[in-house]
């Protein structure tokens, strides 16, 4: 398409002077307007000139970055977001993957990144094309949001432009999404920035078709099931500026349908679908939704009273002695289970147990009972809500173990590293008869590299027995630990 800017010479007597104003946008869209004025200097009404529609201009080579490494025919991401603990389970699939240039690729950066908030396991399957021989994890200190770790797949043979590889990989982000404004503010989000959550898909490689499926999984106990009412799609260009034309493009399909409230159950599939034909390199597609104000916590007032009383165990030596007796009983039970399962294991003198209570005002977890020395690092250190293993396990309301087939952001484990902990196992101590809201946390930690706690990590049946035993010990001690104003 050719649009003339202007022509030389003087118009015929009585005709207007005219010129075309042409604006070429960086995304390829063209605006053109015919401007005219009379010989007397009077402006005529500007005339817009029809140009090539925006949707036609989707030539990916025009925006291919100079450092492009690979391209694919189809790139799919499926995310399962747990509304209980904020985990995201991802499955990413490349079809028709090949080198974007004539230069073969020895390695390829995975679009998954582990940050200070994440911990997960990466699994890769190759059904076609060069196999993956190894992974390399490289620190990325340039990330503006803090240090991260990038994953690189190393091929058995280089990936060429003539390949058509099929590669799937799975990754779990732990505790990266929020369930409520209260959850955000406990984590440290500023009140003026809380109330919404979002996922962002940035297009970094050319593909013919990009498919993103976001599923909301409600694994809460009880009858009340919450899902976002509405989802909002916003497209940002490479400079972070909203691009409404791309949002309205017929090449961008976004759909989210929430079932009627009467039909909401755990078995209902609630998902959003974003499908893009030749997505633009450097553009970001952001999906956001509004969060409820508070956590859906059954027995909320009683749970908060239990939390405050557990935190107050340090007020009197007699109360602190109850906490120490509880963790001692738990450690004895752990050692009994270990000796039954592994009779030849050596005694680990560095293995200790710890009771942590949550401070709702300080938004951290503090040790209130232990079998270790009172000046020991885990005893004197507080752990922020949602950070390190202890704070993350409390926020996720689930057992966590470190290390265990997992990659962690360095900042997430800063306090654990300072404590020189080799193995750490954390259990939530829930409100009695509740479905999973913790009053406090029980932790087992060892500084020995050959600790039998390592074997416990790998034995799921033993972990299940230990969890059951701890639950019974907690039930028999919870009144003494959390209702002591009435029972002391």
C-alpha cells in the first residue's frame, strides 16, 4: 500500500492546496489523514484515509528481536491455580520448536523462573527432537524485582532451524498467588496496592499460536467455594503502555465464564482461555481479578484467640514449660518412628523440635517452645509471613520440607541459611475440628548432613504416620497451650 505525502506544484485555480499526514506506529498500524486549505488560507475538514486494518499487519519477522533463539508453531501454557494455598501448577508445551536463526542452539532458556517467592520442581519430557541431557541453573541478578534463577535446557545435539521438536515441561510455583486482601496485607503488600491479583504472560519468542489456560482450583474444605466474579484482560506493548487495539484484535480471543453460584462445587471446572494468533514479541497480556476482603476462615474468632494465646506462652515460665514439653513429646515420637523404620540409623544430636506462634500485628512467626538452646538461631529469629520455609508453610497451610526435590530463590532461604540448617520439616498445627487453618507451626530441624531426617523426607508412608501422631499430640495439648486463661 502506498500513500502519497504530497505533490509538487501549484493547484489549479479554485482548487485546494493539500497534503497527506501519515503516521506509522511501531506495531505496524498506519494512520493517514488528508489535509487541505484554500488559497485564502481557510482549512478544509480533514479527511481520514482508509488504510490496511491492524489485524492484517501481524508479520512476526518485522518484530523479531536480534537475540531471538527459538520459535515454534504452537506454544501452550496451562496453569492450575490453587485458591487455598496460592500454588500454581504449570504445564508448558512447545510444538514445532526449532532454532529461530541459522545458528544451532546448544541450550534453551526455559520460560519458567524461580524467584524469592517460589519453590518448585521442574520435570521435562521430550517426545520429538533432540533429547535434554542436562539442566543448568544460572542466577539472574539483573531482575528488577530481586534475584532469580533461570533454567537452561541443554540438548544432546544442537537444535537447528530444520528441527520440529516437541517438548513439555512441568513446574510448580509454591505460594505465589493470593487468596484475599488480608492474605496480601499479611504478606506485606501496601494497602493501597492490595485487593487484586494478576498473572502476566510476556511474549519472548515468535510462535504461530499461543494458548494460555488459567484454571481456578478450589480445594478448600467446607461448603463455601469462592471463584473470581470477573477477569480483566489488558495488553501492554513492549514499553509497558496499554494497547487497546491489540485487546480488540480479532486475533486475540479471551473468554472466562463463571458458573452460577448455585452450581459452584469443587468439581466444577472454572477456567479462562486466552488464544492469540501470532502474538507480538515483547507484548504482555495481563489477566487480573478482584480478591475478597478476608480469608474464608471457619471459627475465625476462636482461631485468632488461640493464635494470640499461643503467642503469649512466653509471658510466664510455667507457660513456656508447657510449650517445651509439647515439642519434646513430638521429638520423642519422631525418634521412635525413625528407630522403628530405620533401626540401624545413628542418633542425631543436632535434631531438635520447635513450636512457632503467629503474631497477627507483627505478621511473623516466633518460637515459643523448643528442645534446643534458647540462644539457638531458629529460636531467636522471627520468620515473616510467606517467607522462608516456616513463613511459607504457615501461609500455604501445608507441610513443607527443605530441601526436597526443590529449587528455591536465595532470598527465600536467607534466614534458614544463616541458621546452618541442613534439613527442615514443618507441620501446621490446626484449629481443632477445622479444615486446615493453622494456629501455629511445628518444625523439626537438623544441622547434620547425614541426619535420618533426610530418610524421613523420602518416605511418604512414614511422613503420613508422623503427621497423624503429631495431630494426636497436638489435640491432647491444645487446651493447655491455647486456652490457658481458663485452664491455668
